[in-house]
């Protein structure tokens, strides 16, 4: 294939990737966006394999067969509730691939066409390897830690120690210094030191970040993986890899910024970690002394069927219990009875961006019934019943009323303005951010202690 044909094909693939991002901006067009993305990737891979210089299609076929088979098996078997940790795991593979390609290019620069006349690396190539390697290494270990937190293999609580930021700063300086030496000499020793420190930094940067910040972490790792791919694209002289990496990197960074705004926090503050380390609310220590009202599923069903307007607020408790299908049935019964039912989604509900949207889409909840925070908040004051399922931190009124709370200033869903509130959770334990919720103790709130799926099934039985 001629160089002009390759350039045109890569341009078409880039357009398809842009259309994919556009489609993924809305649940209505998400399927079409995924299709565009798959077509773009198929075109990019096919064109790359047609470029002269491919030595063994057999090994490529074997690798595609193994990787494609593994990916298909995972995609078909993993539940939607585990999507956040799957995304984190995929990010780790992108980072690892960037490091391995960089090491391969350093080992045999002639094969990549980046060697000077004397066989050494060009200075520009060394800089590209430096950038791609340390971003990829950080992405790899950071994603592994994020996966472990999301999967519950390690605690979601922040892990902090005295002098943590100073240690990170010193390691960062040594890493950059080693990278500069590598750029000047092209030797293996500074390259390995830089890579090793970057791997350690990936762990140290994520362990102090609390579970409540995981959605931002996942989107940031998405951005890191994109920039790592773009850096390696320069090494491979592959324009498609540069463009696609830049698209992923920039879109992930923009999404992280949007989510930080939704939490009323700076990205720097999130990356410094520590959110959720302790209960910041002044009411956190008085939980056992404050009265609250409890009820059964039958009480909740009675309130719902006698309401004219109901807003359902799903949270991570819904995901853990895999209750989205049972909840959809409850909503269908209410809708058939003439009740106006809507679903309210907070930007950082769940463990990754769009987590709740994905779960509701899996249960075939109509897209027009799902509304974002800014759209739905004005309607709470005119709502008879707000049904909250495990969405603790994003409904906590202390974000508006308690200046001592660590989430003070974070925009929340205005559930406290509804006439009645039903809150389904397993116990009175604090949410993932480690904060007590003043909503639990309001006179208008009825606490329903149960697994979310069982609660929805019991309410459905009572409604029928």
C-alpha cells in the first residue's frame, strides 16, 4: 500500500474514532459510537499490517487469536457491576505495552528505524522513549492498584504515611533526572532506574486516594494510557497511534476535569489523595445517638404506589447487589399504575464515569427516564417520594450545610427536598467516603435495611 493510501486510511480511522467519542457522549447514541470505534480500530490495524516491514503474519495471527479470544471470553462472562475494575485492568495493559515496546526499541533500534549511523538512538527518539516509558509504567502499576481497590482485594480506604508527598517528590526528581541522563547517553542503566521508579510511583500515587475518588482515578488512568500510547506512537513513527492516543488522553483529561467540577474539587487535590481517610462531618461521631425511622419493604411499596411522582437515585449499593433488573420491574409497575418515575444520576455515582448509566441501560431502562443531576435537581421539591439505593455520599446534605465536612461544597442530588425519602442500605454504616449522612436522620426519611436486590424484589411482590 502506498504512503498516500496509508495516510488516507489512517485519516478515515481517526474520523471514525472522533465519531465514536461523539457517540459515546450520550446513552442514546452509545451503540453507534461503539460501532464507529470498532470499525476505526479494524481499519487502523488492517492498514498497519499491510505496511511493508511485517516479517511474520503467523505470530501476529497467533497473538490476535489469543488476545481476541481472551477479550471475548472476558466480555461475555464479566457482569456489568465489575466494569470499573475491568476498565482499570485494561488501562494497565496499555501501560505495560508502552513499557515493553520502549524496551524493545532500545534493545534493537534498527528494527524500528530510529537508529543513527553509529547504531545508537537518535536524541529525539530517546526523549520519546523517556516520555512513553515513564507514563506507561506509572499507568501500569497505578491501574493495578486501582483494580485491586475496586475488586476489594485491598482496602478502598486511603493509605497515607508521614512524609508521603516528600517521598513522591524525591522519587519524581530522581526519575526525571535518570530520564535526562538516558536522553543524553542512551544507556540501559538510567533507563531501568527511571522505569523502576515510575513503577513505584504508580503505586504511591494511587494508594492514598480514597474510594470516593475512584471515578476520577479511572478517568485519569484512561488519560494516562492515551498519552502513553501517543508517546510510543512517535517511537514507532505511527501517526494513527499518535492521533488515537492523543484523542484518548485529551478526552480522559477533560472528563476528569468535568468530574472534579461535579465534586467541587481540584484535580490536584484528588491526585494528592486522602479524601475519605476520616469522617469529616461534624455529625460523624454522633451516629449512634441520633434517632432515625425504619420500615419494611411493604411500607416502602405503600408509599410508592400512593405517590404521583417518584425519583429513583441509584448508587454503588445497586451495583453490588446487581439489583438493576428488579428495580426496573418496580419502576414498570409504578409507571403502569400512573406514577411518574424518573432516575437521577450524579456524575460521580458508582466507581467509574457513567457506571449507573451502564447498569440502567443493561436493564433496559428508557433513556428519556434517566436524567443528570443539573436537570433533575429542580424537580425534587415537587416530588412525592425519592427512592435512594446505596447512593450515600452524592445525597449527603452536609455537602451544603456543614463547612467542616470534607465534601462541603460538592454539588449533590437534592434528595432532602423531596416530600418523603426511602433510603435502602444494608446498615447505618458510613458511605465509601467515610462520612455519615444527615439525610438518614430526617423525619421525612424511612430507612430500609436490606440488600438492594432483595428490597426491590420484596417491594415488587408487595406492589403486585
